C-alpha cells in the first residue's frame, strides 16, 4: 500500500482507522508526516505507545467524518468496512493526490465495474464522474487480524475534474440514485419515480419520458456519459417549461 501511494519525504499522509499501527509505522518511515485517526480509545493508547519514537506521527482520536483535520496530500488506509461508502465520497471531495485504500471485495468491484456488468450501478457512475479507480491487489481474509468474513481489495483512487459535463450535479446524482433502484427495467419505467417527485401531471410525465434519449434501454446498459446526456436533456426541457 505504501508503494502504491508512491510516498515521498514531502508527503503528509492521512490514515483512517489506524488500529494497532502496523501500517502507520510503515507510512511514517516513508513520508514527511502522518495524520493517524482512530476512534477507539483503547487503540489510541496502543498507538501512542507503539509510535512514541516517531516524531512525524500525529494521532487524533475521533470520528473522521466529524473532525477538522490539518491539510494532507495522500491517503493510505484500511478504513472500517461499515463506512466504506461515506468515506469514499468524503475523500473524493477532499481531493488528495492519491488515496490507496483497502475495501471489501464486493464494494471494490462496484467501484470499478464495467457498464452492463452485474456490479455496475449507482456507486460506479457517481465515482466515475469524479475519480479514476484502479483495482491493484486482492488480499485474502486470512491476512488480517482479526480476520474479516470476506476477502479484500486494494484500490487506488485519484480524484479529478468531472469526466463529462452535467448541467446540475444535484439533479444528476438524484437521477442516478432513482434509476438504479430499478436498473433492470427500461429507462422509460425506471425514471417514473424521479419525475413523480417533481409532481407533474401524468400527461406531461409521459410526454417527457417518451421522448427521452435511450428511453428503451435499461439503466445498467447506459454508460455514465449517456446518463449525463439524458440528465442534461431533462434539465433543458424543464427549463423550457420554466420549472427550473
């Protein structure tokens, strides 16, 4: 993980869920500074004892989602699997150079899934929009202590500017959320809940749906770019109707 992050003596590295400090120690040997965050008070005590010889390690106790952290360049971490999704999107917003992370194998597959595959969905599309994802290594569950119930995967995440243009990000993310709750239906049917939230008449909703791009294809068959084009078309029509 340290190697995959291409750490240098100029890097300040964030580790989320430092645990017993095995990874923290390796990061400290290769980076300028380490910000090690751990929520468990007992583990914080162990970390302070284990890493007392490293002057470049700052140990912070608390919930990563609620802390006001100092600046960092990169992330190297095995965050708790229970918060994989919020951590993932939180990191994209923080925009580090790299984030090298260990995730549950199923979650990692969804991050990097191909259009049309079984794992392709909301997580894939929203991640693709803002970041590059590389699946680097598989880690058998036996390599962990205590061992989890599933195998894990090391992923390298590189936030970047959006890969395609959308007129309104809030509407785009809401649209993606709604259509992938019914990803195997034709788009014309999958978008009904989305339009239902706008409280249009049935006649207007049907008119909008029947003229949508790709309306006879299924959400799981649409690339992120095609979904973006569809959202832009919807926004353009809603603006003409003066409802946006």
